[in-house]
């Protein structure tokens, strides 16, 4: 119930306040009214009874700023409570009205009161500054106006209407101009020309008065300085400055110091220096000038060869506006210094130079220059180091590099030539230019072998295509002129009717010598031929080398048994067939049975028979030894180790039986050894029967051979004559060849030797073994009662042949090879002629021809 009553009261109060808000009370009071001044009877004007204002609590409601008025609670009047300043409250706003709200209670009501504060002339005009400085040129024209800033008055209306007056002056007056309805522009007007020399400074007072009653004023002092007119240009003490400097002058070097004066005062008398123009224009960054002192210094480098004279136009200007100018010229002459070395240029170069070029051939054209002048520019030239080239002067500054000596590309293929030049300055400067002169090749060198004669050792039975040696010919020319091809030149000797190209061939590019077929020592012992090396030049040149190919014997033939001496050809047929079969089989051959007779009672050492055998090989491979294979132990007979003679070991007795069978093995000294066997049947008979059997055998032998002796004598004589002719021709040819080779080795450098330091040794066989003797001695060896046996010759490069036996084999050193490319390991070289000699003739051996 109470809450409902409160809500009704609130609605009534709001309605009453809304009704009263439509009414408004207005008052007016001048500013600066004293405190306590009654502005108006507010309670009465609001319709309140006396005493009701205090009872209903009549009061002002603050609205955020001080109103400077208050309501008296007793009388209900509106009073001034503090100083009222219209300019503070409203500034320049007009009118200045304050809105107040008055509140009464019981019932609550709000009244709006408007209080207007009126202006009074309480503010004098104020200038922005008490003093104003002006600078006017003495040549300012009459009628010139200079704007001034006016004074301000905080009042409004007539109290703010200002007027200006100027203290008396015959040169100036004040002029006002209405730019718009709200403000005025103030000018200082020049009414008479100024003269700085007469009155340098004018002091005036400008007064501003407002329109109030009484009028208030404000003043400002005007200080007008008359500026001097720039009517004098700077003047230099010289119109032309002549300077001389060397071209090697350093930077910051003083060139000249110019001086100009200006009779004007102040800034018009202050001079600034500048370089106006430089001739030539490209040298503008070479010089600089100090704008205050007038010192001209170098900022770049002088170059006499570029410019030897410089013109600098210098100007001096004062600081007037506009500035006045003065001019002078600085002439700089540059002195030459020897600062440029001679320069050598190649204008033409003809390379490469053929090595057969004639003396005087022009190789290059040169140009020599020195940018300096006088003695500094005089140049002399020469070629360094000493070379086949020289300089010839053609005309001033031009030279030709010519050939003074013959060239040889194989000795020097390229020349580094330096042309040097030196001027006549002090100190002298030098220049140089390097030239690389290549020498082109001409085919002027034939291929040359490292050796005039090559000695090649090759084993027989070598494989076809086996490499025998490598030949190399050097041609110092280059490219095609030095590209060598090899070939075998037909004309070899030693191969019989077959040409050398049927035995060997040489690779055209590598010079590799290889065999076309297996070599057979028994067919060919020495093959001598020439290898030709031809270059690819135009025309081609060639060189030759002699190759002596020695075939080394291999133990490829087994011993062959011969028929007994004095027997008919049929008697040895079985043995011959057995020997041929053994040779073809390459193994131990088995012979037929041989017969011999021995008398009972024969003493020890009596020769019963002799086993004869021959080996187609040579040297140690043909050195035969005979061994009694059966019976072993102490028997009745023994065999000579190297003679093959079968003799009694003791006296024969009847108890020894009627017949003895002996098995004899014939071995050579090859590696591996080859052998043949012979069976000897010895019949033991009475001495008379033995003599009769011997006589019958000799008679039948002589009767069977008598018919063939006549025929054999003629054939043997013819064969002997043929071989004598062949031997004489061979000895003569080889003698001439030895003389030629001796001369070649005498006058040509020895690139290789045929043998080592040991003498060449010949080994021959005899009945008692073998022996060695010097190459100065040679002899024929003939079997006493058998067929003729060829000499056994051994070519030993470094040492004599070792003695037979296992001990010698173990201690024998390996001989060095004659060539690095000899086919197979180095071996002793056995030589012998073909076994064509008969038993009746022993010719001198040909071994001396090969040694």
C-alpha cells in the first residue's frame, strides 16, 4: 500500500516539473560587478511567498562550472558571489548568457534562469611584441608597403574597435586596409626614399586605441634598420695569375692564391670564391678552391701528355642579393717529367716460322712509342736474350723483327723473345713486350735407329708369330714428318734362296719384329737383313738398320748310329733306319744288332769294336757320350765315355762263354738329354778264327766297296770343289761385312754391344772331350776312322762354356740377353755348318765368320 502511494507521488512531481519547464526567468548583470550585488529577486519572480524560499529550500543546481552567483536563502534573491569576467566565461562570444537551474522542494519543482553578463571596456589593446625590428633596403622604392601585425583587444563590440596612429615621421605612415568585414590589415607605408648614410635606423611608436569610453590604448616600438645597397662588385688584385707546376705534383699542392676586395659593408663586402670554368672541361675535377681564402689546390693528377696548359676562370661574388661578381684567370703551365715508360706494340706477327726460313725473313712488325717529350721521349730498342732474331728500324717508331740465323726446330722448337725499349730520361724508364715465336717443322731429319746393327737371338722351333725383338727408329720431326713406318727390305743373306720376308716380318707402326714360321737351326743358323724406317714427310726420308738374327739350337735331334767303318752301305742299313726312326720319334732310338769278334786270351784294354753315332744338333746338344747299359757291374768289356770304343776290361777266358751281348746307350748333353741304343754281340773264338774272320770281313768289304769307290771318288771330288767355292765366297763376303761394321762402329756411337766383356769362345769336340780356344784359332775336327763330323761352335756372349757335369750345370750363371726382346730365355748360341762334309775331307770351319 505504501509503495503504491510513493509511485503516485513520483508521477505527480514529474508532471509538475514538466509543466514548469516551459517558463524561464532572465536577468542581466555587467561584468566585474562586486560581490553581493543583487541581480534579481528570484523567489518573488518565481511566485514564492515571503519565507517560502527558505522553507522549500530554494537553491541553484550546479552544472559543471562555477556560475559566480548564488541564491540567498532568507530573501530568495539572486546575488553575485564572486568576480564575473565575461572574457573568462564567454571569450569573444556575444551575448554571454549563463543558464542556471533553480530547484524548490515540497513539491519538487525546477526553474530555468538565464543570466546575461554584459561587456565593459576593461581590456586595453595588446600588441604581440613590445618591439618590432624591421630591415629595409635603402633602395626600397617609395610606396612600398610592409605588413605589420596589429594589436588584440579581449573586449567585444565597440570596446574592441581599434584605431592606429604612428609617431611623426617623414618617411613612414600607417595604412589600414579592410580585407573583410571581420578583420583589418595593417601596413607600414614608405612615403620617402631611404638613405642609409643619412639615417641608418628609424625608431617609431605605433599606438592602438579601442572604441570604449574611456578609450584604452596599447603601443609597440618599431625599429627600422636601413640596409646598405650592394652597389660595389668585388675586385681582384690581378686579372691574370701565371703558374708553372711539374706534372708529378702531388695532390693538395697549392697552385695559386687569388684575392678580391669589396668596398661594401656587411655581407656585401664578404667575398666567396668559385672556379667558374676550366679549360679543358674534362679537368674540372683536377682543381679545387677554398671559397673563403681563395687558395687553389690540386685534387687530381696532372698529365703533361694529356694537357700541358690549363686555363682556370675564377669568380668572386659577394653575399648581396643579387650578388655582384668579379673575375680573373689563372693560367697553369705543366712541365714534362719522365713518368711514362716506352710502350712496345706488336702490329703484325707471322708465326709459326718454318725452320728452313731464310735469313732476313720478317717475323713481326713492332711499334714503339713514348708519350714523354724531348729526351724523355727518345727511345732505343733491342732484343733480349740473344737469339736468332734481331731488330731493324724501318721508320720512326717502327721496327721489324727479322731472322738473323738459321733455325732448327729439333734443337729449339719455340723461342721466348723479349723486345726491350729504354728512353733517354733520368732515370731511364724501360718497356718490354714478350713474343712467343714457334718454329714449324720441315721434314729435314731421316729416321735413325738406335743401333746400326741389331743382334737378335731366337730359339729354333719358336711359335709362328712369336715376337723376336722391337726395333725403334727416332725421327725428331713432328706430326707426319716424325711418324715412322717400318718394313723389311728384301736383300737378306743367310737364308739360302728364300728371302728374309719369308722368315720374319715387322709391324709397320710399332717396329715389332716377329717370326712368320718356326725357325729350324739345322736349316738356318744366321739370317741377316735390313729393316727400313720411312717417315710420312714430303718427300719421305728413310733410315736403315741391319738385323743379324742368330738361331739358337734346341736339342730336338736324338743321336743317330752310324754303320761300322768299312762296311757296305747295307751293313748300316738297320742302324740308319733305327736312327731315322729315333730322330722322327724324338725319343730313345733302338738300333739293330752289331757283331764283333774277340779272341780268347786277348789282354785287357784291347779294342774289340767301336760304336759310331752322330747328332744333327750342334754344341752341347751334339756332344755325345757312351755308356754300357747291360750288363751292369763288372763285366768283360767297357766303353769309352766319349770315344765309343768297346775294349776288354780284363783278359778273356774260355770260361767266359762263346758270346757276350752288350747294350750300349748313346746320350747327348742337351736339356733334356736324348739318347739312342745299340746292341753289340761279341763272339769269343780262337785267335786263328778271329784273324780269319777279320780277314774275311775286310776282303768282302773291299770287294763290295771297290765298285763304288770309283764312283764315290768322283762325286766326293765334285762336292768338295763346290763347297770350297762356297766357303771362299762366304769368307770374302763376311770379311767385307766385318770391315763395314767395324767402320760403322768406329765412327758411330755404340748404342749396344754384341757381347759382354768376355772373349768370344769356340768350343770343339774331340775323342777325349771338349776344349775351348780363342776366336783367333780355329781348326777342323775329323773322326779318325769314321765319317767326317762338323765342328761344334759355341757363341758365348759373356763367358766360356762350362765344363760338363752336374756341378757345372748347377753353378753356371745365366748370361745376359743381347736384346730385351730376344725370343725365349738367353742361351748359348751353337753354330755349325750343315753336316754335308764327308769323312775324306775336313774343311776349315766357318765359325770365324760369325764371331
